[in-house]
């Protein structure tokens, strides 16, 4: 279902970005896209609802948040139906509907990503983890970008006619250098690049362990491809390499380049989502953290597909792009519910591993001279499991997140620590 939604929304934004070249799209295209949105968001909400029951039971967030997101998505679905009925009955739609959808979706996105960033930095103060810090920066940058997007499109919405009709061209939006719209647009573009770059850096930190598997050079080449692809659409980064093509045939090559680079954000979202999906594969199936990671993966893909409010300034008929924008609130909620939970769990695992290691070294030194080696390991293992259980319960009370370390994981790690300590003792002897 996520794959279908991503495909349809990508086609939608491609159509609206080429609106000036191709003219108005048929109304049935909007009906089809809106139908996919309504059905898709229902299935995604059901999926998250099943996960959120366990999230709520761990007290990561009040149940009211999930309920509010469901209500928001249903309101947006009603607004899309109203737009469709207006086009059928009056052959037009109100521009205020675009404003309402944008405000509802992006306000939710600002709140969710901003809150996520604050939570990351609070956890970073107690646990100096580079991954947590980078995702904190990325979350704050996404919140700022969403806020600047609303500011920019709002300045353009004020110039829109009250009703949008077929064949209406964008005569009311001209980005004049020095104007407020021009300045806001420039700031918006800069924030988009910054938020994408910071999210890419955070993802590189998260996937860094794969550099040993693929090799350092191959790893950096692979993860740099989405970044290069995204940045190449901006003339300052691509050094105007595509200018000769546009001068040769502005219409044809304008459409081709628009279609090609329209997928750049989608590719970035898929890359960011794959990072969490790949990480989830390293966790046991029955572990709730695996579910957190999958929720985060879906959220990242949808967020970068849905962040298309700027295309609404085209005021196309039908309003292509408004369906994509309607996913912003839901996508940001998925990221909040998933990435925060999984990151905190990783942080807790680090604390537990340190506690296990310190305790094992202390106990092995104390018991080594008094009992046999095999029995010593059994005694340490028994005490470490009890210690880990107490620490896990304490961390759940403090953060609302359960650790991903199972009892088998603790035993394996403890065995590694004991072997390492025994080896060091033998060298000293």
C-alpha cells in the first residue's frame, strides 16, 4: 500500500510541476489520486494503530495523539471530497480549500518534528550519542523547513482569486527579485537543502556499520548518490550543466528535467526509510523496536513525497498536489512515533551494555579465586540477568521505551565480555 501511495503521489507532483507545459489535467485524475489517498491513509492508520497500542502501553505518548491524527486525516479526506463536489457541480473550487489543507497538514508536521527534535536533544544531554544528536538537528531542520514552506505559500495564497477555474494560468504569482515572495522562496529553498543534507548526514551515521561490510569507499559512494541526485537540480550545485539543453528546446527539456528531478526527493525519502528498514532486520521479529523502525521507515518515505506545498501556488485545475500535502501530518507522526522510540531504545541498549560489562568485570575478579570457571560464569550470568531486568524496568519508567536487548542477547554479550576479560588476565599473568 505504501508503494502504491508513493507511486501515485509522485505522478501527481510530476503532473502539477509541468502544469505550465501540459495545461490542465482531467478531473478524473484528481478523483483517482484522492481515492488512493483515502484508502491508503486508512490502511496506514490501521497499521500504526496496532503499533501505537504497544507504544501507548509503554507511555511514550498519550493515546490522544493517535486519535487526533486520525481525526485530522478524516477531516482532510472530507475536504478532498468537498473539492471534488465543487468541481463537479460548479466547475471550480475555492482557493481557501488549498489554504486549509496546507495549514492543517503543515502545522501538524511542525509540531511533530519540532517535538521530536526537542526530545532528541534532551536525551543527548544524558547520553552523548552522535546518531541521536544528528537526528535532533535533522528533526529541527525539518520543522523549520515546514514552517518556512507555510510562510512562503501563504504569501502567494493571498494573491490567488477566490475561485479557481479551468484554464486559469498563474498570472498572479510572479517571483520578482526584492519582493517578499522572492525572499521567502529563497529562504525556503535554502532550508529545503539544509534539512535534506542534515537528514542525509544522520542517516549516514545510522548506517555507518555497513561501511565495514561494503568497504569504506563503496559505502560512501552508494550513500552519496541520493544526495548528489537531490543537489543536482539546483543550478548553483550543478553548475548550470542543463542550461544548453533548456536553450535548445525549453518546453521538451523543461518537462524531461522536471520529471527526472521530481523523483529526487522521493529517492531521498526512500533512502532515509531504507536505513530504518535495514536496521529493523537486525532485531528479532517479536521485538517491539522492530515495529518502531518500520513505522519510522514508512514515515520518512511519505514525508519527502508529501512535502509538496509549493506546487499549490500553481493553482492548477484540478488541484493536483493537494493530495500529497494531505499526507504531511500523518508522515510526521509516523516519524515521531517510530524514530524517537527506536533511537531511545538504542541509547538504552548502550547503557545496559556498559552496566553489564562493568558488573561482569567486577564480579569475575571477585569470584575467580573462590569457585570454578564454569560455575563462576553461571553465577555472573544469573546476577547480570537480574541486574539487566532491574535496569530495563527503570529505563522504561524514565523514558517509556523498552530496550531491544533480549535475555539471549544479554547472555551472548556477557560471554564475549568474560572471554575478553579472561584473555586480558592471561596476558597479564
